[in-house]
C-alpha cells in the first residue's frame, strides 16, 4: 500500500467511500507518522486507543454505505478545545491535569460528522504568541527549513502545533483558533491553508477563552478544498454561545471552481508597510496578476486606520485576557500552590502557573482596565476599532474581497524574536485588523522565499461571505500551483 | 503615562500574581515599552465615535428562563485540586 498520509482530506474521504482502505488503516498510518515525529513537538497528547475505537466505529458505518461528511477521517485538535475526558491545558502549566467533563461545540460537530481524533496539538500558552514558543510544553518546530540549513524554524503561532502537524502530514487537517492571526500566520509559515471565519460563525463554547470579542475557531488544512470541507463541519449555530450566529452553513466546497468574472479585488495601499521584504511585495504583485488573469477586476482601496490596529489589539486583547484568566485561581481546576491564606494561595498559584508572556498580558490588561485608565485605554481602543471596521465597510463599497500578504516575512528561527515582545507582535500586522472588524480571512500558500520557506497571501472577505473567500482562494491556489513540500528530516 | 515599580506591584496585586521585588524593574520596563507604543492611539480623533460593543452586528437572542443542566456536582468538582463531599476546599477565609 502507498503511504496513506499523502492523500488530502478530500482524497481520503473519497477513497474511504470507495472502500480502497479502512479508516483504521488510515488512522494507524497517522499514528505511526506521529510516533516518528517527536522532533516537531506538534502533539502534546496522542489519543491512539480512542482514535482506533473511533476509526472502527466509522468503518462499521462506511461498510454499510453510511457515515457523515468526515466519516473516518483522522484530525488533530488544538489543545485550546475542551475534549471530554482528554487532557486539555491550553498548553499552560496552570491547567495541569484538567480533563474537561464536557466537549467543545466545534469538536462535537466534528465527531457528529464522523471524524477521528488523533490527539491534542501544541499551541502558544492560552494562544498568546505568534511563534508557538510560549507553550509550557516547549516550542513546536516547523517541518520546513531554510535552504541548506538545519536551523529550527518556528511554525507560527498560536496554532503552531496545528500548522506543523498539517504540513508534516501528522493529521489530515486540524482545528485551530485565531484571535489576531493565529490561524492565518501559522498557515502562511508552513505552506498550508488556514481560514478564520466571520466572528460568530463557529461556536466558542468549550474553547479556552483568550479575548472573547476576537476569538474564532477555524481549520488549518492542506488545500483550499480541505479547508472548505472542515469549516462546513465546524461551523454552525450553538445556543450555548450567545455570540454564535443563527444562519445556515453553506456548502463551501460548492463555491470552488466558480468564475471570478466581475469580481472586484481591493488592494489596500496601507498594507505596503515600511521595511517589508521585497519578495513579499513581489509575491503580492504576483497574486494581483493571477487574480486579474482569472477574470477579476483590481481596485485600489484605502484602509486609513490600519497602522492603529496593532496598538488597538494590544489594549483590547490583554484587557479581555486579564478578565478571562481571572478564573484560574487554584480552586476549581488545574494547578494549586498552597499559601498562608487564600490570597497568598491565589498569588502563588498564578505566579507559578502562568508563563512570562501570559503574565505580561494579564498585567497590561489589568492596568488598562484599572480605575482611572479605562476610558483612556479600553474605551479609546474600542472607538478606534469602530473606525477600523468602518474602513473595511467603506472599502467594500468598491470591492468584494481584499488581497494582502498574510505576514510581513517568512517564518523565523526559534529564539530569534523572543527577547523583544514588540517585534513579535508586529508579525500580526496584516491579520489583526480582520479580528478587530470581525471579518473572515484566509491564507493560501503562494510561493517560497529566497531561502526556501513558504509565503502566504491573505484574502479578506465581507461578513459571512466565506463562500467568496473560498472561491477566490481556490483560484489563487490554482494559479500559484504551490507544490513544494518540506524534506522529511524529522522522522525517527 | 508610564508605570513605576510601585504601580507594577499594585497591578500585580490586583491581578493576584505574586511578583518578586527583583522582577519589578524588568517588568516595569517591558510594560512601559508596550504602553508607550499603544499611546499612539492618542493621535486618532475619536470624538463622537461609538465604541465597538459587538464585532458583528447582531441582536442578542433571548431564551426561556429555565434550568437546562444541573445535578452535576461530581463533574463540576472532579477537577478541583482539593474537594471534599462535593465542595471545593480553600484555605480559611473567615477567622
């Protein structure tokens, strides 16, 4: 038998239906690949026994010609998603030993459709990071390397386990979450496809909360079709999340291959930032040419408040995180460090349980929300957020979708940016605006940097118009013909 | 606005995170770098601009005021570092 892990999600789905192999065989192939890839540190928990049981159940259904949209397909789950009875820590020390007695809505939807869980994927602690170096379980390594080098490269973050695992073929596709770029930037860094849907498209119930007004779940997958299949299963209304939106989930796969004739693609001039490498700019131009050749009309647009998006984000996100993370108190779950009284216990527990980046953000958030500063910081940031959303609304009177680079550079080496939080934050310059405005965005691999690392282009859509995003992303994918794969150096 | 070491100690206290005195200078430096950077929002004229309260325009759904889950004392306390008889155990709070 050929290597089953080479198939895409759609390919494996079709082959399982034709009974070319069983879900158990496919699942075992992935469990084998995971076992041989410890060097990537992509998984923090592997649920082999459960995976085989789920696969056997799927095989029974498939044998009878039954089964859901993802029947028998093995997936990786970001550790931010609560999985019933399976260790869920958000890769934080403070959630040591936490086994949720409930299942997140997004993963429930995947199991409803027949998917198989391989295990939990590494991420930045509480999803706070852009390189997957803040995880309590250590950094994730990108399967990609610079040409002729053995330097360990970051897989992006916070969904670095998801992007690394998909790129290294350690799962067919993975769940991820995106608060400021945490799906799209890791996808760009690993040559994979990642979509953050419109805020409210996926239920946040059972996802460890970071910044509730920005957090959204989405998939990281090998290609645009696989991302479309995944999102259709993940999305949907959930009465347990009051911000989830009650509207039907379209068949995103049906949007692929539709013509771009008459479609207007906006190019925001403010995304041409100072110091951006020439190769990023050149790739962007290529993307423009590809979409033009596919029949789209290119329109110059302006998003004047773009430069204020990151500072706005670094008020809103820490403020909401300081509030959300107040629950980790050593009483109800996770780590507890005893103290001389209850306050001492809280303080010692949280000092021991939170890593440096999480502590930094909780402190910033506490400060900007503290008495006397709320108006100057949080209220001001929420006002600027309105202006950022207005910029997009104005741009969408002239175009249907926006094309931008996903990240201002290719992936960097592990440890290269950890000393300077600000330079790390700047990674999200093109992605964070989308979260602030609640819009959908997708990253598609479009080329390689001069040193051989993947680069991505981002498409930004109108609210709940993921179908147009998939349509354009597919055209971009067809034109880019990105077929490069990392050399397999990690296999033990 | 910049924070000094006393302010860092105060916000760490508010956040219930123990911080050692020897960590204060470095933390104050890091926080000031970030706070100085976000200061640039001061350039933006936000007079009369409504603060965003919802990322996507939607009205909150109403639901019936009924109990939908309950009797989960075991599940609710089973992850606690210390629990007894279905209750969380914490250090003495009232003398």
